[in-house]
């Protein structure tokens, strides 16, 4: 099942569950587009499928992540991403049970 979510003119999200794994893919078409700051109760990896992005944790630069690489997003830390290149795609990867718990909490 795939669900497309359009949260602004710049960010398009796709949500898909495959074999117990939950993928939340965010496409940032323009350099400078942002995934707004937010926090999760559980740690998870974020994979950069294309482009390049900058991760901020608690409003501080943490690291850049390039296509083909992943970064751990720690539980309880406010974080955001900024596209450093056009056509950047980031995908958060969750165990489906964890994703359901987060959804029930309103995350």
C-alpha cells in the first residue's frame, strides 16, 4: 500500500509498508527545501536515496548525508533536514510495529 501526502508545494511524501517494514519517503525538489523540525520517541535510520541533505539536531548542524548513505536519528532529539541539492529524497525506515505506535501517539 502506498499513500501520497502533499504537505506543501515543496515536500511530497510517500508512505509504504513492505513485509513488516515501514518506509516514509520525502522528496525535496529544490535545494533549500526543509523537512521541519520534529521529534520521535524511537530511534530510526534515514536513508538518502538521491541528492544530499543536511541534518540538524536540536538546531545544531550534525552532519551531511549523501545519496546511498544513511544516518541514525536518535530518539527524543529534535531534528530537521535541509536539501543541499535539487531532487533530494530521504526515506525514514521503521519497523511497522514501531510506526503504528508512533502513529497512534500522533507523530
